[in-house]
C-alpha cells in the first residue's frame, strides 16, 4: 500500500509540474489499484479512481504499454496543461505532441465541470474517452458550449506524428454561430469570419480532415456533410453582399 500526501514533482525535460498530489494506492504485483488519486497541474484539477495495469514494466521498459481504466472528475480542465508543447524554429506556432498516446491503453469515464482549450470553452462535459494504438476516441460526449449544447463523438488518429486525422459526428442545438466561429478560429478560412456572422443554429455535422501537430486544420483535406438551420441570422460587412448594394 502507498499513501501520498501533498506531493509535488516535475517531469524531466518538460515544463509540466504536478502539485497537491494526494493518493491512496494498492499495488498487486505489476498492477496498481487506485482508491483515490487527485492532483493539480497548471490551473487544472484531476480526481480519479480505478486501475492501472502493467505499471512497473511501463515505467522501466520503453516497449511496454500502460493500461488504464478509471473514472475521471475535474472541476477545471485546461487542455494545454496536459499537452507537451514545442515551438517551431521558423514560427511561434505551438505544436502539441500526442505521441505519448501510442503506448497507452486507456479507458476513461469523464465528468468535467469546466473545460478550456485555446479559444474554446465548454461546461458540463460527460462521456467516455478511449485511447488505443495511438488513436483517441470519444463516445456519448455531451457538453454545453457557445450558448448551446452539443452531443456526439470524435476520433483523433495520432499514429502519423506529422499529420493527424480528425473525424467527428456531432449535433448542436441553439448554438451561437458568432461564438462558434470564434471558438474554432473561423475554421481556417477567411471568407466569412466571426465578426461577419450572427444568429442561433441547430446543426448536424459529419466531418473528416487532416490536422497538423499544432492542431490547425488542413483546410484542403476537409470532407464534410452538414445540416444547418440558423434563426435570427444576419451577415455584417460581408464583402460579397456589400458589392451588390448598388443594385
């Protein structure tokens, strides 16, 4: 048995620190039973319980896989606190290294009160997260964001470290379309920006694209079919329509 009280540590070669770590753990051979486990990193807090299988081999040998089956609870989760960042030499763009998932076999039941990543904020997230062989999958995800609600699932295939594959099947209800465009950086295009479009939308989207390690979408690879209904919609300062004003 192992109990940890208010532990702090840092990862060698990374800028991530763990603090306020408290845990009640039971080792059974090579496996670990987690009765309680909580910590803070950055501005995020994590509380979990469940099991970690093949722990010692994973720590000491490079070719070993770690199997995790837990329930995860968080009041505030900022994704940047968990992603390893690198900056390219030519630009200040941040790359997020997802290569760590290749040696994980992960099954999580998620419940998150508040979530943040770059321009995107969400609340009341629930669902399942699965990681296996470098592929991240979610199931039955439900959340509130952009003044409305979403449900569905998505997959990130990170086996190619130079270009990830993102696929999603999502439904949205009463979404603020202006905030939606802000959250996703105008979806990588400049024809219609967030400041051009307003209204509330109900939407259904099937989506597939490639994504760079900085999580920027390769626009030319997008394959998408969608059903979209906007209520109280309006366009502002949209050049193609302004050019028609003389007529």
